[in-house]
C-alpha cells in the first residue's frame, strides 16, 4: 500500500511539473522533502519491526501436531499444526516458519527441500491457535525413500 502511495505521489509531482512551468523551480526541493519524509517513514517502520521481533524469544513459541500433506501440485505441500504462545504479555502477530524436507534412505537422510513461509496469525498470551498454510517448494520434490519433516520458527512479530 505504501508503495502505491509513493508511486502516485511521484506521478502527481511529475505531472504538476509538466502542467505548471512555474512549479519546475521548486520541484527539486519538493522531491528532496518527499524523499526525506519517505526515508523517515521507512526507517521508523523498520525500527518498529526490530523492536517487535526482539521482544519475544523464539523459546517462547512452540509448534505442536505438525503435519505435511501433498498440495495441489507436485511442488507444494499443505502444512498444518498448532502454534503456542508461552509469553505472559505479548500477542504474536506473525511468524516465519521454516519447513525442511529430508529424503531418508536407510540411515542416510539428505535435505531435498527447505522453504520459509510467513504466517499471519494472532495468538494471545498463554494461548494456542491452529494454522494451515501451503508451502510451495522451488523445485519438484522427488522422494526416493521416506520423507522426514522438520519445522522451526525463524522470526516472530508481536504486539503488546
């Protein structure tokens, strides 16, 4: 949404410069001011995300009852499970789930696919929520043995 507003704002400035020649003199000043404001908004947004990500330890987030089933095509799998928030005061808004698929032949296992997927899910403090997400792998998964799945949380965004 922010990108659309930025593009529209720049388009309006350029159109105004063409339609009103007297505006051309102040166009550069206006563009510098707009770019400084945008840089400030982006910096503030990144700072807020860093603060939200650093408040909750990954140890306070648990995955339970995780399953992966074939999806609509040969490259995708539907992953479902339960996310538990062990924090006493922070609500989880989003997690970055890492899904790893290993092909195990006998005792030897080899990673054949690993993808990250953002899950937007609100989990209040000391509660759990079920989720389901489709995870497309970057290539067709060709299993020769038994699949072994590993799931982990790489990032967490929270709110108070």
